[in-house]
């Protein structure tokens, strides 16, 4: 089962690795996916919402609303308090990743290589554009991950190995950068850099204004999970199970830590610790100071989407419909919620509510 799930995760998980918080300029590069508010008081759902197909896109929360896509090409907007549908828009292609929101506009990429700018209040498309290097090959540059936004710049990566930077006002191309292989991980923006890995194991730090590669790194295997950033340090890892920490000032490697199995989650940063899961079914809690493993736990299943990190607890999605709450200090399992379908999209925690979707088409709100 773990072999099957690790193959599945290496595709789906990377498509759905980022989350947005309100109107900030980029998705939280620490990947904590938590607004700092109260935690759920139980593992009981407050409400559920049913889609016609599996929830494959990560959930974004903003101003009391949640946004996500499903396997039928629909983008949904729900009231986060009671789960009521506010609007739903259909697209003739699958949407991937978490919709990013800035100044009332949602940005999302598609398997057809199209980028959409969507009114967050109505679901109406403001503009769209293809990300093809050759105009005669429209639709060839599939966007298989979340986007990133900084001021008026939108960054997207594609399965052709390109990183594109687009003006958010009208979709004008500002610059592009080519990597050796396809890109499955979601880019992040921090300190005026775009950080992204590729399937050849290359890691790239690009100037957000020009697209110039200012420095880079590498891994012993493909880098298909999104990098993370916190307090002047960027973190990345790949299929070889090694996580690297690099201080941006003077580009100084700080530490690298070997885990068991390829990374299947983003690296969540919170309260001086880094957390990540692997295809072997392990979850790690690591010191940001020196990379020492503080604890590791065998979950018995593959972590299939990125965890939520809070000061006291972790919330970890897994195969077979399991959502687990763990003590972030010890890794001890606090409770397990059993859903019906695999959880392949990253959850979000806001307003004391845990939101996540499953591949049987259900969205859960636990508070």
C-alpha cells in the first residue's frame, strides 16, 4: 500500500502544496497554514459539503470564506462558518493547487496551461492567458502546482520546466526562466526571490524583478515538494529524503538532515521547528537551530498532503481518509479522524476551524 501511495502522492501532493492567507502578497512561505487562532476542541465535523467529484485542490481561506477546486473542473467558494455555497464556477480543464488571493482577485493555474484571474466575490473571470513559449503550442505548458503572488507579480511554474512571471493587472508576461526538467513543486516568494525546485533535483533562487538565477542548490533526487522560508533561511528537500537549510545572507548552508524516504509534504515551520512527512510513512519534528531530529513517528500510512503546524499541535492528512492531530513537542498522536476518501489536498486552519477535502468529494470543517 505504501508503494502505491508514494507514487500517487509524488504526483497529487505536489500539485496541491501551497495556501493563501487573506490579502498578503504571497502564500505563507513557512507553510504553517495556521492563522494563530484557537484550535478545534474536538475531532467532530461542524459541517460537511459535498462536491460531484474528488477535492484535488488545496483549500484557501480569506475573510471568512474558503476556496478550492475539484476533479470536475469546478472552483467553489463557501461560507467558512456554515459551509453554504456562495458561488461555483466551471472550467473546461482541471485546476491545480490552492487559489492564491490578492486584493479581491483569485489566481489559479490549470492543466491546459491557462492562468486565470477570478473575482473572489463573484467567481467571474477577469482575464486569462496561456503559458506557452511557442504561441502555436497553446495548452502545452500545464501548471501542476500553486501560484505565488508578490505585489503586482504572479509566478507560475509548468511541466515544461519554465517559471513565468506575469503582471497581475492584465496578464502581461514580464520574464521567464527555464529549468532542466519539469516542475511539480509550488514556487514561493520571500525576500524578493522566487524559490523553486525541479524534477532533476535542481534548486533555484530567482530575482523576482528580473528572473535572473542568483544562486542555486541541488538534491540527490527530484525536488517535487515546495520549499519553505522563515527568518532569513530557506528550506528544501527531495526524493533522497534530505532536507537542506540555507541562510540567504551570503548563501550559507546551515545544516542538512536525512530522513527515511522521499518527502511527500512541504516543510511546515512553526515555533523553532520544522515538520515534514515521507513516503515511508514517517513524520519528523526537527530543530531549526541545528537540524537535529527531535522526534519521528511512524504514522502507519503515507502523509499525503502537507501538515498544519501550530505551537501545540500538528494536523496531518494521510491516506485512507485519515486526518491526525499530533503533539508538536513529542509527536504523540492526540486524535484521529476517519474520513472516506484519501486526503490529497493540503488543509487550512482559520478561525478555530480545520478545513480539508477528500477524494470522495467531501469537504470537512472541524472545530
